[in-house]
């Protein structure tokens, strides 16, 4: 999916919400465990209930790999289901991969071509030649970790690297890489005060923002500085939506939580304060 | 496997070689492609031929994920084969994972408990709470990326972070994390001149060293500063060993290459220059 299509979907749905499909068998309704593929059945129900309010879905790979081959089957079925039934959705493989060149190329092929994701999250530590193989794919997006939502972000990311913090260096340097138009960045909502400076470095890039809700970040604070004239934000919520209820009504409860966020987004998109 | 056992195996075999099982279907002998599981058949043959000369095996996950479910099956069969038939081998999941706490925990469980690897490579960018869930596993090892063997290492890793290079900060700070006795580090052989300073920060830690051979690093140069009284080095070679021949004799050719390195290691281990 190209960026124009994503922006047009956001306008159409009045939402820049991404639902994180981080499926934990201990947290989903118990009655689903009787199904042959509980993870996929859960995802299907969540997708069917929430798709009117969201423009993106993001399975975190760890939750699938934790179940080995069965997990991979559930992931494959989920992405195929999305691509077949909801081709307008932007799909994100939250894999946080990154390796030397020829190896990154194998990851890129696996996630973009074989599985059919629109994008993948990638760690920047190994630098340019570990990321460019992902960037080489047309109409696919590489979402580079910049400033993450966890405490550990302060260990290295916010430490001064030369004249500025490492995460700023990651933004600055990666902009110079080949096909950098295919870059997006992960920036945690828990660090809303950083968005102003981030927008000075990457004024137009899409930012994938985890940490709204369960991790404590505020949607309004993020939008105040993060929103651009082409939106430029995908706000992810996982636990707050998909685990809204553990009962028979889990999908309905998820939809209600997703709609709450969508309505807030609609208000922000139509607000007088947003960039023209 | 605990570190003492690894060291004792190194002494017994007079080798600190690790064979990288980075299986690319385009590079393995064509006749194997007729097998039901060519990746596993290739690995089995390589393991049977090379095990007298090596103490560790390291499958890089990208090469398995590239084949989806089939790849995961081949990986599972390979690690089970190793644990059953060669339990003395130190096994490394070269996965370069790392995510927020609860997610890292899922990865750790998947690789350590479910698959049964002795160790996993982890990226440091997300800091302490992304790594500590791996460190919590007893007699399992977390191999943190410090200074990698690729060109991109110069993008961020060698950049000054405060008073010293980022990779040195990674070494220094990670030493303070809980259960840091379970840490090892990735340091590329292509940067042999850095080993002296690295040993000042982590005098005793095991270093996993890729980049000998195909990537141009020299074994002697690495050992000069990297070797400790408890060895402290695992030298990885992948392509130089496993793709030594594309013919029927591929396993024999791999064994010959592994033995060449093992003999060099034996000489070094018995040399007069090594630390007492």
C-alpha cells in the first residue's frame, strides 16, 4: 500500500487508529480455547468488530513465535484474512528485525512478499546496510525504532550521541538512506513532549505511536505536536482494545473501545488546531 | 548449558569454533532439493561432518523464517537433533530479538524453553527492560549485539555516546543489569583493533565473533586481544564452512574447512602468547 492510499483511508474513516493483535492465550476468552486455532478465531472476531474504526492492524510477532509452528499458522491465516477481506487495511508486522545485509533481505522477502505485510518494524542498531534491504521494496514501509515507549528507552536512545540524543541521530541519519521515502518511525506516546523536536527532523514522516492507553500515553498530547497536514500518525492500541472483555461479548467490547478512540480522533481531525 | 561446561568442551575439543547454519536453498547442493526437508537434511549432514571440530552451532533465524512454516519445522528439527544427538553443543538462536518487557519474555520462553536453545542474540536499542527478561533464565545466555561486523556498525555503534562510543556504553551499562552474568556479546572480527578496549570493559565475558572468513576478519588478530584465561571467545564461521562445496562431497568439504580453523585454534590455545 502506498502512503497516499493510507492517508485517503484515514480521511475516509476519520481514524488513524492501529489495533495491535498481541494475542495471549491466557488473556483471551476461555471458550475460544476449544477452537482448533484460537488465535486466528480471536483475531477474526476482533477484526470484524473493530475494522470500521481502524485503518491498520499490527500483530506483534513474539506472541505468534511463542507458539512455534501453530503460531506461524495463525499469523499467516490472519494476514491472509486481512488481505483478502480488508485489503484497505495497512498491515504492520511488528517484528523489530534487523541483521547484516543479505540476512535483512531474507527477512524483508519473508514479511513483504511471502506473508504480504505492508510494513515491518526494524531496529536501527546495525545501521544503514541492515535497513536498506527493507527499503528497497516498492510500496512497502520500514518502520524504524526511534524512541520506544518503554523505560529502557532512556538507557541508550535518549543518551547524547555526539551533539544530540541517539534517537535524533537515528532520525537524521536514516533520512539519508536510499529509498528513505519508505521509512516510518516508532515513537512512543509515553514521551509526548519529544514530538515537537521530532517533527523538526522528520516533518512529514508517518510515526507509529505505541503506548496510548495501557502504557499511559495521551492521545491529545501526541497529536498536539505529532499531527501533520497529511496526518503522519498511526496510534496503536493493543491491550486496551483487544482485552476489553474476557467474556462472550469480547468483540463488541473491543469495538466499543476502538470507537471511543476513533471518536476522539475524529474530533482532533476536525479541530481548529490541527495543521492546515 | 552453563559457562563452565562450555569452557570444558572448548578445552576437550581444542576448538572455540561455532558453525553458522545459515541455510540458503540456492546455495546448498541441488540434489538435496529432492528431499522432503532439504534444510534439515543439509544441517544434519553438516552437523555430522563438522561436530568433532566445533563446540557450537548457530542457526540464523532469517534463513528459516524466509520459508515460513516449513522453515520453522526445519529449525525445530535441527535444534531437537542437536539437543538429542549432541547435547554437548552450545546452541545459539541468532534471532536479534528485543522488545518491551512482556514481549521479550515471550521471545525468551519460545527460544529457551520451547525450542531449547542455550542462547539467543538480542539487540540492545530498547535497553534494560527489553533484555532482562532474557537474562532471567538460568543457565541460558543472552548474546547482546555490541559491535557488529557490517559496515552499518559505523552509523551508530561507533558514534560517541557521551564520553565514549555507543557500543562501549552498551557493554558498560548492560554489565549493571540483573543477572548480567548470563550476558555474552557480539563483536565482529572485522573490527579486531577494538578488542583491546573491549576487554578493558568486559574482561571475562564470552564474545561471539562473526566475520572470520567470508567477511574478512582474521582469527589471529581477534585472539591476540580477545582471548582470556577462560577462552572467552566463540568464533563463528558460516558461509566459509557450510558452502565449501556444492557437490556430493559438501559435508566432507565443510568438515575440512572446520578442521582448518580448529587446527589454527589448537595452535593458538597451546601458544606461548595466550593469557595464563
